[in-house]
C-alpha cells in the first residue's frame, strides 16, 4: 500500500489518462472491494481521483510540495477510513472532504512556518513589485495571493462548484461566513485586476 501512495510528479500530471472512463458501477465495485482491503481496487480509485485531489490541495495551499504531501495524506486517510464510507455522498465528495481536512490540519500544525512563508511571499510579490511588470501573471497567482479563508472558500465554491453549505461543512465554518469569504475573495480579486 505504501508504494501505491508514494507521490510521483507523474501522478499529478494532466497527461495521465485512463483509456476508458469507468462508470458508476465500476467505481462502486472498486469501493466495495477496497473496503475489503483489496489494494488493487483502491489503486484504481486512487488513479481515478488523484489529479482532482491534488488540484484541490494545490489551489488551497498554493505550494506544490505542500499539495503533494496533503494529497498523499488524504489518500492514506481515505484508505484508513474507507470502512466508514457509507455512500451518503459521492465518493469524490467524501475524498475532497478528507483532502480539505488534510490541508487544514497541516496548516494548523505548521502555522508559524506558514506565516513566515507568507510574509516572505508578500515581500517578494508585493502589489507594488507586481505593478512594475504591468500585468497580473494569471488568475492562479491572484487566487494564491488571497487570504487563506477567502482562498479556501473561493476554491471550493467557484472552482470546484460546492455549495456554501458543503464548503462551510468542509471548512468547519458557518454558511454565512462562507458567503462573506466568497464576497471578500471576489472583491480582492477585482481590486488586484484593477490595480494591474
């Protein structure tokens, strides 16, 4: 199982294609088999979902190495908690909740380090220095510069399409807070674009 979850750069590449898209019945079968400790079935689930889980982690952390670690941790947790998956939601939604919890847990554990990294990032990519280039590199960079709470809600709501209720449940905040953070994210993104 450990070899399966060793992060490889190729695991996260968009070029990693499955020849045929599995149907809901295939996924349900793999889940059932994986719940009975079939690591081959879990590997199929891993391959099916790794790109989206990694993308979610990358958008939430804004850091490739952190995203790889969080994605790997999410799949380890999913393997360990697979017996608790009851099918009340889609497997992808359940897996995304685990990934969000992985990201939030990692951020809580290393808050001081994250603050130092963020301070260094703000020094390097301050709005004044970006204005010198005359343009915003891309939307991804703008999203990465959002404050943590606003970025997390924006990623879950605007990028992944979760409702405010789902996003607030994943993040452990009230739905009203999710709406306020989304409004804040949109306002800050508009201000960044206007400055540029």
